[in-house]
């Protein structure tokens, strides 16, 4: 019989093995990482005394419309090849969703290696991860307006404050106050033998204006086999001077340093500082999201100063108690109240489609055009105004 539960200490190795077999992470990865798994975040399926499927979720905050929503991020979803197709992954993730909801998460998100298992439990494509790349020789010339220095431990609070200031103007970035997220994930690398540094930009008064944790990646060939490309997930600057300073700092790597690659919004404003169209998309991938608590998520995010109202019915394949529920949305100058009502709705969608509209990824007019939203012109206009904003994106890949 298959049992679903939180794993025990002596199952670390088995979790590592299921993940490395399913996700092609390799044996060395499993051995290195197994002792660091946060077991309380995991749910596993155990069959005949062996772990055959894994899943995990950890809490974050995620910005939408200038406010953060409690979110549960699903990861480590893997089923051994011999146990696939029996519904284990769906069952595990559905239980993680319920657990997240009980703990106060209003939304849940994940990176899908395959879309179908998640779409069938209410997630939909709802945001973008994008790696941009430019040749270092194409970075702007000239000196850095501000000082760029190596990060010191005492800078953590200032770095987090700059991150919050910049990301709160965006839709989609995630945030965690948990120390390990910053000290082990953002400001350090867990990969062995990778050269890694963190640069900070200091303003006139010594305050931090920007930062960039980066690694030396592979170069593109050429004369030297020790040539490299700079890779970063966080090229974060709160002012033009700070951004120009980081770009000037990286221009100083030219020669052996061939390229700068960073993850940013799909339409990255860095392009405005580059003389020609030299930024290329190196890689892009979508993340999925679903609302776990519809009224809570609607009331929790920020909006433009829009007024109007709508009755919306949502189909939910995962939460039986919510399937087919109608919600009344009332917006007054960007303040939204949402409640369940018992009456016929004027707009209908799946929870997934509505989640994708909620993040600003899918426009309501497009959703109508592809048959994913049934709504009249007035409803489309209201929803379009409500969820207007910068396209949703995330800087981290994990
Ligand atoms: C993806 C994976 C976790 C699915 O595990 P599983 O236990 O077989 O999943 P389920 O049985 O719950 O399948 C749920 C649905 O997704 C579909 N599905 C499963 N694996 C799929 C895949 N690789 N591609 C497309 N659809 C898939 C199933 O057919 C099923 O659809 P249905 O409900 O319409 O019949 C498993 O195939 C796996 O470990 N793959 C390699 C690792 C990976 O890709 N993990 C996901 C990381 S985000």
C-alpha cells in the first residue's frame, strides 16, 4: 500500500536517489545535498517501505501590484519511472497545496518540467524567467559613477532593503526573510568549485545602492580555454548611477571575460542604457501559479486605482469545495473586496486561467479569444484595468 507522509531522517538518501534518477541530477548531487534537505518541507510517497515519489514546498512572499502575498513554492516533484502514471505526483502536490493553504498561503507557484500534471490541478502558466546576455565589450564605456566593492557580512540588511525597494515595483519577484535564503542561496553558491563573488555599489554616504552576486561561467571558446562569462540572477540597482556602476564594473572584466548574463524582466530597462540592440535572450522559461484562496489573494494584492464590480465563476479541478463557486469582486479606487455569493455569474473561467490573468501574464481579451474566459466587453474592460501592470517575472531559477 502506498503511504503519503513527511519523510523521516533515515529516508534522506532515498529522497536524493528518487530526485537524482527522475531529474537527472546525478549521484554526486544526491550525496552532497541529501543531508541539507529540509524534511519538514517534503511530502513523500512510500511504497513497500521505499520512497517512490517526492515533493516539497517552501513559503515565500511574492509581489503583485506593490504588495506581497504569502505563497507556497512547490519543488522536488519526482516519481520513480516504475511508479509513474498512477497519480502520485498529482496527489502529493494537491496535498502540498492544502497544507500551504492551511498555513496561510494565498497562492502557489512552481517551475514545471512538464505542464500537464500541474495544469490538471489548477496551475497555469503565469510568469516568465528570462536570461539576458550581452558581450562585455558592448557594455557602456566610461568610469563607474559610484564605488563598487566586495560585499561584507554587515551589508545584508542594506542589500535586502535595496532588493525590496526595486522588486516591490515589479510583479512576480519572490522574497524571504529566512536567513538561509540570503546567505546560502542568493549571496553564495551551493555548487562546489564555482568561483563566486558579490559586488555592492556604495553611494556617497556609504549606503548600498545596488548589488550583484555573480559566478564565473563557461566562456564561448576563442583563444583561451580559461575565458569566462559572468552569470548572475541579481543585477539589482535602485538608481541609474548604481546600475551604470555595476555595468562599468563588469566592463572591467573584458578580455578573458566575454559576456554578462543576468536574469531580468522580459523587457529589461537595462536596454535603455545600451547603445545598440546588443542584448540577446539567452534562455527563457515560464513558471506556473494558482490561487489557493481566491478572496484572500484578490484582497491581498495591489491594484491600479480602478473601480467597478463583477461576479465571476471559477472551475477548480483540485478543490472540490471551491469548484464552481461564484465570487463577487468589488473594486473602489484600487481597493478590492471579494466574497463568495450564491447567484449566476457574468464571467466564467478555470482557476488556472484566472490565476494567469491575476498575475498579469494573460490579458483578459486574449483569454476570451482562446476560449479560456467567458466574459462580455464590460467585464473584459474591468479585468484588464484591474490586472494591468508590468509583465510578471522572477529572477531566481530553482
Ligand atoms: C512529472 C512526474 C513527476 C509525474 O509523475 P506521476 O506520478 O507519473 O504523475 P501523475 O500520475 O500524477 O500524472 C498527472 C498527470 O500528468 C500527466 N503526466 C505525467 N507525467 C507527464 C510528463 N512527463 N509529461 C506530460 N504529462 C505528464 C499524466 O498523464 C497525468 O495526466 P492526466 O491526469 O490527464 O491523466 C514524473 O513523470 C517525473 O518524475 N518526471 C521526471 C521529473 C520531472 O519532470 N519532475 C517535474 C519537475 S517540475
